[in-house]
């Protein structure tokens, strides 16, 4: 497989990037691509375009305030961007820790931190000062560090982050985190803490939009994929084959998996809200195949969908996961996926995708191209020429596959 990333680029002027969200979530513009036609609408009317009685998949991950600012005795500032738990390894256990825990992190200004303990830069915040938060460098591996945190007061690490941390808004916004981001860089249905980036397609949904979907008899399910910092990393290699995807944790309950199974069995159309939701549910097929082959789900590796032919149907694959869970008495399936969705990918589940407009030369744009084919360029040209707002705080689209 040879995919040259230059074929998935376009000129994105700085003034097309939405630096802030609109005052009202559901008043963003909505591009509709259906039956090979492009039309415009407003997001609050999205229920008009999703088939009655269909099935929608949300990603209920919650963004954590993962950016922490420390200082050395010399006064040098060190930023620690927490990526995922290291010890304890499980998210909930790490968030519940009450005196110390360690995380894999990206460290800004890392050349000035050779070792030793850093003090949190409280900047006069009394609550933060009482925590006496410290950070110790445990090890460095490539561009990541393992950092151990210590604090006083018996608070959970989740509370420590809420007091001391900053929401990690995307770097391409070229601004500091502001108060508005604490609410708006979070979906209204966020539940499970763990992401360092928002599943931005969901930022447009309000309770009234969700109610309008339910009134049409549309089934709503939730999965969870904790979005990692890798979502911001552009493809730098000339050939996509040399790009490395980072593993991200996914989970789905037995109830939701069974609900998805029933919908697929009855040929009910599936709409994914965001690229993270589609990566989660399309990974399910390969988890099922892994169980069938080895008895364990294992991590879905980046190129697994392209390197091996599988004989299972999608229903058989999901049955493998459900049976594996039931044999172990597990109510929630959890594993990791590195899946990359590029042109040539064979979709097993999703018929439609709600998504924002993505960066040039990004894995997310490759996913869009794989979903709707070469029409992606016409859609992006139309959006640029018709005052659509781009990227995380930008406008939305709903895209239907041609065979849906």
C-alpha cells in the first residue's frame, strides 16, 4: 500500500480556523453530503437528515485538564502534558489515587529538566498551594517521559487536576486556554474522564438536538475512546505507511454492544458522531477476529485491517466479543486500538459520519477520504468558498457513504 500524503492536502487560510466556539453550540453551519449532492443547513436541524429509526453512536469520553505548569528552583518553567496513566495503569484507579501516581507525559522545555523534583507553579492560588503538588522525572523514552506526581491533603488525582490543570485546547488555535474552554471544549454528554482532546464532532450537540433525534425514534448508544495527543500530529512522512499511530483505549458495555448487534442484524443504518466513534466501532470487527483466532482481543494494530483477510462476518465478530465477555463475567469490553483508516479501508458498520473539517495532511482527513472517496476535495473546496469555519471549534458536516 502506497499513499502519498501530499495527495491529501489543501490550503487552509488562518482566517478559516475557528479560534473560539460560537455563542450557541447548535447554531453552527452543517454541510450535508448525501446521494452525491452537497447542501447547507444549520446543525440544530440535523435530525432532518438522519433516517428515522436509525442508530447513532456517541463517544462519551471526557477531556481532563491535563496541562500542568511547574517550576524549577532556578525559576525555569516546565509544562507537563499528561497523556495516559502509567502506575496505576487503569484510568479510574489513577484518577482515584490519593497521594501519588505516575503518568506518561510530554514535557515542554524538557532539556532544562534533567531530573530532580519540581514544584507546581501555583501563581498564588491558595487551593493549589495547599496541595503542595510536586513532579519527579522517572524516565525518558523517545519523546515521552514517565512523571511521578506527589501531593498532600488526601485528594484524588482527579481533584488535583481539576484544581491545578488546564484544558489542553489544540495547539493550532495559537492561544492560551481561557475560561470559556472549560465548558465548551467538552461535549454535553461527556462522562468518562481520560481524553486529552475533545471528540469535537460532538461539541455541536445540545439537549434539544438530542431530544429531536429521540422523537424520530433514533436509537442512541455510547462508546468510549480516550483521545490521545496523537490526534494533533500531522503525517510528516511522504508515504503514510511510515506514519505511526498511537494506541488509544476504547470501551463499550455489554448492553451497548448487544444493541449494536441487533441493529446490524436488522440492517438499521448506523451514524457515527465523530472520527473517534467510527474508529471505535470499526475496530470491533478486528477485536472479534482476534478472539476467534487467539482467544484474546489483543490490540488492533495499525495496519491489521489491510494485512490480513478475515472470514468472519461482522455479526460473527461481535458475537465473539459478546461470548468472550460472558465467559469472563465482564460487563464492559476494554482494549486498545491503533487502527488507521485510509483509502482502501472496508467499512463494516458505519453508514454515515458527523464530523468537523480537519487539518491538511492529517490522519483524520485520510479517514474522510476513505469514507466518501475523492469527493472530499470538492466538499472541502465548497466549505472554504462558503464561509464554513474549520477545525475543532468550527462547523460540522454529515457525510453519507454512497452505498448507504
